[in-house]
C-alpha cells in the first residue's frame, strides 16, 4: 500500500455543533505549543495478537496495510504490556501502573485475596484521568470504536471517560458475528454489552466485528468532516480480533487452507528464520521450548486437522483486521488528515493460549448445549463455533519468547508494536529499547503540546510513570528510560522485574485463577534479554547478587503499588533459589 502525504489544517478549538463538552468543570491541560502544531492521533490495539504474526515481524499472514505502516515508520522490538487485556488498557489510558489505575486484576478474576483491595476495583478508577479526558479538555475531538473492558456501568464507560463519540463492547470478548445476542446466550450469561454514545447498542448479527468497528470509526471521522469540525482528533480503534472465539468470514479463511498442516513447531522455525533475516532478533537467538502442550507429532490425524483449521481461522482474523486498518487509513487520506496523524499500533498482550477445545486441555465454552455450538471441523470459524487455538499455536506466534498471554514472561508481555506518520522518522527503522504501554499517554500528551494537570474533575490524579516516546519516534534515541530504572509487572501472582537488560521472573506454583493450568515452580529466575530474548538460560545461580538486587526492586515496586501479597502455598520454600 502506497501512502501519500496529505494536509490537515488544525484550528483552535470550538466544539462541533450539537456536541456538549465533556468534564466541563475540569481544568484543561496546560498548552505548551501553539494549537496549530497539534497532530491527530490514531491508536490501534489488536487483541491477543502474536509478536510474530505480522509480515513485518516475521509472519506469513497477509498484512500488507499494517506492514506498509510499520515499514514507513519505526518498529519496536521491546514494547511491553501487562499480561492480559484490561490491565494493559488501564495503563494505556492512565500512564500509570495497573495496580493503581484499578485493574490490579481483571474484573472477571477477582477473588477473596484481591476483591476490595485498593487498585483492584475492576474498572478504570478515579485516581487517574484517561488520555481521552485530558486530550478532550485540551481541545481534541475524541472518538472510539471497539473493545473497552474498563468498566460496565454508565459512569465507567467510554462516554463518561472522555470520548465524545463511541461504539464500544464493554466486556472482554464477544461472538465476532453478533450471534450471542439471542435469548439462549443471554440466559447462559454470555451475551455482551455494546454501547453507542452511552446508549444500548448491538453488533449487527452477521456483521464481522472488525468490519463493523472500522465502519463506526470511519463514520465518526466523516461526521466530523461534515460538521466542519477542525479540531485535531484522538481516534482509538481497539479491535477484538484475533481474540477467541476463532471466527472469520469464509472467504478470508479460504486463503489459508492447508497453510498450517505442518504444525506449530514448523511455524515457529519458519517465523524465527524470517525474524533473523529482518534483523528483529539476534542471529543466534534460540526460541524457548514449548510448554505446556502436546507436540504436533503426538496428535492423531483428526486432531491435527482440527488444530490446523483453528490456525487457518486465526490467520483470517488477523488478515481481516489488516484489511480494515487499510480502510481507515484510506479514509484519513480521503479526508486530508493522514499527513498530520501520528499512528501507534500494538497488541494488548501476548497471544492467547486458551485451553478451549485444545487436545489434552479440553474446556468447552460455553457449556450449555442449548446454545447450539458446533465445533466440528467443517464448522470451525463460523458464528456457531466457539474455540480457542491453544498453547501450541500461541507459543509459535510469540516466537522466540517464553510462554504466552497471562504470564509475566516475554511471551505474555512483549508485544508487536510500531509507530508511523507525522513526526516519526522511519523508513523501516527498528528501535530496540525497553518501552512500555505506560509510555503511550505521556507520549500523546507531549506530542499534543499539553501538560498533565495535578488534578482533574475536582480530584487529584496520579502523575505519569511512563515516559514520552518523542525522542524514539524522532530517531534521537532508542530508549526513554535509563538502565537503572526498574519496571515491575504482576498479574495472577505472576511477577517480573525489568532493569536494563536484566529481568527477574517468578511464576507461582499451582493454579492462579486464570483459565488454564499454570506453569511455574514458585522460584525466581534471572535472564539477560539482550543476549537471550527467549528466556532460555536461567542465570540465577551464576548471578546471585544481581538476582537479589532485582527481587528487592520488585518488592519495593509491589509495596509502592499496593500489589496483593502472594499466597504462601504458591511459593517454593526459598523463593530466590534457582531451579534444581
């Protein structure tokens, strides 16, 4: 796809006719530059996308539109998130740690240890102001279409948190064809909640989610043009693809027929080779071994056929998302707004290795046969199928990293990410620094020429913990944090601490409340990610002093952020000892 440079005159900001200002009582962020310098923002978030899925990151899936953007801009090989979706989204919106922003755990997984604890409200709390609220107060038109997952009540949905126009799925997942909006699904508790500008809405039955989310965002852009609204805009497009259930239009699935018959180990090998050719990983990078999963050769021919079909559908979901990104970019060009738009793309966490209907890890969802679920080979991918694609494909798609979504290993928190557009010095550049989703809000506010206020809507808000990525986007630096700055991660009692090239990882023993068997031994492990991006060589024994330093830094992080303490039964007797 060829991108042209177009112009958009940004003017100072009156609200479009008929739109009431949001958070009118809140003080606007302080303007640091002239309004005419303010760019537009398009932030696109993929749901459970693998680090190697895009062609520009080593994948074989057809993603020409995303690849064109990535190769025109800068790809990030060290961009990190929380291990799952809503905690990541809270950090994206707030610029602070998820344990402070209200998503210390996902709302769906709160338990006796976490329920009621400060920072574990299960929604974006009032200790923070969303980036939409701050940009809107600073003169931006704010629009959103896609997954919210930051609160289910009217006072917590997008309209209440800074978005003038929105079409949003409030929960974390939905049938991609709107087929779960019937009486049986509602009775079983699986019906999703959609809201349009604060009012009840639906995903039209038979319409694919990615298509409709793009339709609505394009409609919001067109509405602004028709109203001659010359404010800069913040457009947020969080897809629900390729999150399970694995579903996609038939014509897109057909493109991948037979592509994955060799299995997930073969896919991992092929993708890693391409990553090395592209310079994304060191030439001697070693991928982490698969765990937990049955290797491809151990599956029966019937099981292999089912698993290959799931990956075909997954690839189609990624493909279809890419097509819709292309539609949005084309609309920006048509409206003359592409030239002044900064584009950020990333996934909300690593790929989902759900146990849903995977060999050896059977867990059928939903369990009610009255819902008419048909997971036969011929039906997988249709609106009446309901499967995930399992830990084998997920680990191939996180190549060369260790594990997948829900873990604090690189497979769970290092995600595909890039920036393109206005002010981005790119042409295929790769930035290898340690970046984080907490950096997104500070970046947008900085590029808008605005300063975060100390309070919003009458109450104090937490200062940003992330850093502006402006120097990375402008090719003035590869990183924005010094080597001695620590970054902590925790979810489901899985823990990690990053400091420079070093990372300590703790995976508790036993289950953690998430929907799969846990992988962990209750001990701390140590890795040098610059030399070992796959976390394959545990240096805890060789570097005991460094491990002690990182564990102490994690403990300080946990105290500062109010992380709920680890249940005693999940830790080994000596938590800093290496695996025997």
